C-alpha cells in the first residue's frame, strides 16, 4: 500500500508551478464545473480506482475534494497498486485553496 500524506496549499502551488504534480479532483461533475484547480483531472470519488489514476513516476499524485474528506477516501481507494509511491490529499480541499487566494477555473 502506498503512503498517504497531507499536503498544504502553498506546497501544492509550488509543485504545480514547477510541473511536479498531477491533481485529481474527486468531486462531482457539477462541483468541478463551478470551480476547479487549473489542470486538475476530474475522477469522481465513486469511480476512483488505481486504474483510473494517471501513472507518472516523475510527478506527485495529489487528490482533492471540497474540504478533504472525499480526497482522503480517494487516496485510500487509489493507492493500493503503487506500494513505493506516496499519494497526497490536499489539506482543506478546494475550500482551503480558494481561501488562500489561489486561482481556479470555472466551466
């Protein structure tokens, strides 16, 4: 099983600026369309599986939802097939990202 860790918004922003992370948004389509982190990939938590997550050994995988709970569940659901990999859950989710003043895209 992979290691699951929390990551704060500031660190994730740095990773994204340096092209070091893949962000998986595990909310529902309607929530994603309202606002999402630029470049994030939508995989609703109910459909998360190890096979649904892009595999790139050179990038960190970060899951997020609105506040952090579903992101944690997605980490658990998707982490199993990569025992050497650490996956991350965005602490506070999109709510924290927006509260920090980081940009979002709206569909």
